[in-house]
């Protein structure tokens, strides 16, 4: 992609979320919506097609699902992703890659920590 001689501006950041097993969690990265052309969610820290959860393209308003989609995701046009009925196995990194006007590219590594709720009743039988 040629942006008239200007280098693509890449910024990278990391965010953390935590939620209880069985709940739903909204992985939302602030200030994404403005000038958004397209975005992709990946499972893990690699921006790699094999780990794609979903890819959204604004110009055609199209959402493509990738190999790592579980069927529990909801993808929103502002770049956020809801995970429903989360399990302990959902713990780990998710990566949001956004492309904006003027060649701006942003990669956000989102770490989700899923914790188990232990009730007092379960503690009685040790």
C-alpha cells in the first residue's frame, strides 16, 4: 500500500480485562471509532490469518469470520468484541488490529483473565 511516500504510523498498546467464568465480557478499546476503515480481531498476540476471529471492513460493511471464531463472539462496528459464556480456557491474549485513514495502523493486545467463582458451600468438604 502506497500512502504517497509517508510511512504507515503504527502504534501499539496493551489492555487488561478480567471477568468471571460463565459471564460475558466486552473487550473494548477506547477511541477506535474515529476514521476507522477496517479492523481485525485475532486470538493470541500474533497478527496472523490463521488466528483470525473476525475481520470487519467499513466500506462494504462486511464482516468475515476467521478460523478462531467460537460462535460466542459479538463483533461491533466500533471495533469492540463481546465474548459470551466465557470459560477458563478463554484466558489469554486477543489482538485488535485497526486500519484508519492516512495509513494509521494500531495494534492493541488485550489480555483477558477469566476467574472461577468459588462459593462458600464448595469449601465445606475439604
